[in-house]
C-alpha cells in the first residue's frame, strides 16, 4: 500500500470530455495529491483546475493546476486522453491515422521532459495507440498500459447483472481482444459466485442465443451512447480511475487492460485487451485466461485486425520505423 504522504502526481494530457471526467473521478476518490492538466486550449485547463479544486474540501486535498510538458518530469503517472473523438457512425479504428500523429507528438514531448513513470493511454483506437506510445517512447512494456477492454468488461457485467438480477460487481466476466468491433465475451471462464456463468445462465433462462445477443449489444453500446449524446466518458473515466488506484495503491488487482503480449494466447508483439495484474510497476503480469476454441479464434482474429490496421496506418503516416521488427 502506498503511504498517504507518498507522492502521487498525475499529468493528464487532453482535457476533453473523457479527460475532465477522469479528473473529476480522481478528485472524488482522492487518488492524487498533485494533478496537472495539459490541453491544447490552455484556458480550458485553467478553468477546469479552478473548478476541480472547489471539490477538494469535500473529498481530499489535491493540488489541481494547468501546466505544460515540463511538469511530466517528476510525475508518477501520465494519462493520455487527447486525440480526435469517435463520431456517430464512426468506428474506433477509423480514427487511427489522425490520432497516430497526435500520439507521436505527445509521446516525444513526454520523453523530452525526462518522465520516468507509467503511461496510461485512453485515446482511440486504444490498443494501437498504446502500442505506438510504447514504440515511440521505448519504455518497458509494463510501464505503458491502455484502458483496453476495462470499460467493455464493465458493460458486460452490467448487461449480465440486469439479465440475471445480480449485482454487476458479482459477475466476473471479461470482454477481450480489441477495444472495438472485433472484441468478444470470454463466457467460457466467466463465473457467478464461483459457479460457471454458462451453467448459471442456462439454469436461469439465459440461453446461448441470448448470450450471443447480449455480447453483440455490449459490443455496440458505445455507438448507442454516441448517437444519443455525442460521446462516452463517465464509464471510461471511472475505469481509468480504477486503474490509477490499482497503480498507486500497489494493489496487484486483476483488471482488463490493453497489455503487451509476448507469447500469451500464442500472440506476440501485440497490445490487446486481456486481464492483467496491475500494481505500482504498471503491468506486473498478463493473466492468460483459458479460452474455448471459439474464443481462441476470436482473440487471434482481433489481434490480426489490430496488427494489420497498425501496420497500414503507420506506413501511411510515415511512422513505419516504429513498427516492431
């Protein structure tokens, strides 16, 4: 456990809907003692810092302020929420060209500051951008993490909880693979109170066909939200706060993040959504979940989609030198 007086300095890069919601989550949970906001529009950063500090008398003392990349030098955690946002009808993968260039500039600026902490990426497509940040910074892979399928797994828990009349937190199930259209539900190892989810679902009238429909609905939930309100941010911001807590409290918590694979699931040189152990070092270890044949195929397909998209996009924007050999 990190002592209360230990430094817990966060630098947020990108103060849009997700970034500001994350900052608010950090304020509510008292996760930091120093929180720096970097944004293209500095006045927004200043305004948010002034607004957020008004929450601290009700929560915990956090020094919120607008800053610059120089403030990364002694930070413990840099959280990247900058980039073009997903629009109605737009897939996350379609953002890759625009956001790769943005991520290159950000990553190079962070490195130039002398930063030596952990980077948490939330910009989309998150798996590809997390991989790009690791390649550009050349940081150890355990210190570059993506939000991955943490949000998608929460959505799966919510959907299953509603159908089975259970608290979502007591449904242990993961969405895995790309944070996007090729993700899948790892139903075969999901549990409820230690019992097999598949057995529990069947006993309670939730058939295999209904589970497939539920999985598809979870996969499409972001589109429903974006079509109605323009963006998703509360869920992912809370997921980022949960990952932050696991890091600063040295929890060894198992969370579904975008992690680097080096042999797990038979995959190499890929960032993809999988359960992993998170602590003060970042990713301590990937938890390789036993998958059914269908799920293994889905994981392999998802990795292929990500690898091809990353290779094509990096070649197109002149960043081929950052691809893995």
